[in-house]
C-alpha cells in the first residue's frame, strides 16, 4: 500500500524493519529511493525533531562511494524520514547468516571499503556509533573486488545520534548494540571516532570467526566482557592480520588506528590473503550463568520463559526484536564494581565440552562450589578425628578399659 512521505516522495513497499523505524522502497523526483521512516514516537518528540533538522547539513554533505548517501530529510506531521540512495543488494548480516563466515580476503576487502567510508565521515566530524553487519550494504550491481566481494557501503549515519537525546537517555544510560560497543562507551565516556574503529574490527572478527569476540548471553555480561576481557586468537589467521585486529580492538581508544590508516593497512594485506579458505573455528557455547546489571523501569524485561538472544533487547517495550543484534538498545551503564571482574580474563576461550570457560561466572561459581565441598569434607573429617580422639582418650581403644580405668589413668602424684 503506497503512502506519501512529505510532498515529494511516495513509499511503495517495506524493504525491512529496524528498532528505529522501517525502510521503504520509494519513488522521488529523481527516481527510486530508500526511505527510512522513523517510529511515530520518535517523530512526536519535538526535541528530536529539532536535532534532526540541525543534523541536516552534515548528513546531506556526506558524499562518498562507500557511504549510502542521505539525499533528503523529511519532517511532515507525524512523518520523520531519511531519504537515501537505493542500493540494489543485501546487507552483510544476511550474507553472514547464509555463509556463517567469509574467506579472509573477501572479509578484509569489505571492511576496507567501510573503513574508507568511515574515514570520510570522521573527516566531516561525524561519528556513526552503530557500525554492525546490519548497517553495511553490499551492492550486488557493483564490480566484484578481491575475493569476489561486492562493494560495501555503510548506512544509517546519524540515527544513533538523533535518538540519543538528553530526554531519551539519562547520563546513566547508553545507546548502541551490545556486541559492538567500545569499552569507553560502556564506561560512560562520550563517543569519539575510535568507537567506530572498535566496532568495525569487531565486525571483521565476526566475518572471520562466525561470532563476535565478546558477544553471547545477557547484554550486561557482554558489556562487562568489553571492558574486562581480552580477545581470543583465531586459529589459522595470518599474524599480520591478527595484529591489526588486536590493535583496533584495544581497550584504550588512542591505541587504535584511524579509519584511513586501517583502510590502507587492510588493502596492503589483500595479496597475502588470496586463496585462503574460511577459517575453521568452533563457536564457544553460551555462558548461561553470566550475571548482568539490572534494567531500570524504562527498559524491556523479557519473560522468564523467553529464550535469550545474542545482544537482542528491543528499544520499544514489549516488542519482539527484529534481529539478533538489535539497534539502539538502551542499557544502564554498569557501576565500576560491576565492571571490575578481577584480573583481565580471556573472552570466549576454547573449552572442553561441558566445562565452563576460564574466568567466566560459571567457572567462578564452580570454584566456589568446589571450595565449599572441600571445606565441608574437611569439617567432617575433623569432627571424625575429634570423636575418635575422644573415644581413645576414654579408653575405648585398649580393648579392656573401664570408666574407672580412665578416671585413674593420670599419673600418680608422689
């Protein structure tokens, strides 16, 4: 069913849904477009509408081959929409769901494209803040690159910033997708360009491994891992690529590369990666016992019998997540004691079947249980020893003692 968006655009059919709104295939004065129509509750927020208009110049001025261009912003009654260039293809999440993991050459070629787009955005003082596979589009009509990769374009610039208004998120709340959040955001620091590099490196790790380095389980546990745990090496990955990944996943923002540097370094590695098949990596099992910070009253609380999703917490209370890593999840910033998980552990370390991951909550709980059992056994043995000692002291062990014997057992005084 067609609907008018402002006076210049018509939306014909839904292409996809996200937690911030719905993407439509539309038509404008210059031909087909993609229209991201934000949710009605966002459109009714006058403060957000004001910020939307303020961002207009910056978003319309971001023009790069690896960025989905914003061609117009529409504010009309209850409609708040971004009109974007239509990309004929699919998103990276869809390809990843189909193939599970990509060959290193193709993965690096895609991430290099996105790094180029981020470099242009950062130069214009725009931070994306929600880099993830769902926001990376693959142009199926573009020329194939290294490893048979289609050109990659980054989309949804400005949406996280628009939604992150003072009224909508308090100082103790964070906006983002848990699997891809940089440690400094988890700790409550303002997002700078380095958060996009961290998120992009997380996407690259996911393309290679089939899972994110710190994801899995409750969102609060995911946030804690970003701050306290180190990334697990991937078997079979060339050392040069691994060192680049580690640098961009550094806890300290200043240690990460800039987007332009990352793009150059990745492209320099492409000849080394030619012909390498997808890595053989076993995905770690879920850590079901991980504890997480409690949600506040404004957050969605899943039902007791609802299965956990990797990082999925819908922004709209009561709504079902539309993907397994929902956009713009709103969470409480964990307190310092909640983030202080002791010495740095290793995230998602390989483990034997049925055994908890070292350093995890399950591992710690198992250690506590083991100590309690050990102490219990020791207490029983001690009681038994005391009882035996008392029995011997009363003559029970000489085979013929009597109570009188024990009373007279002390040495006689001269």
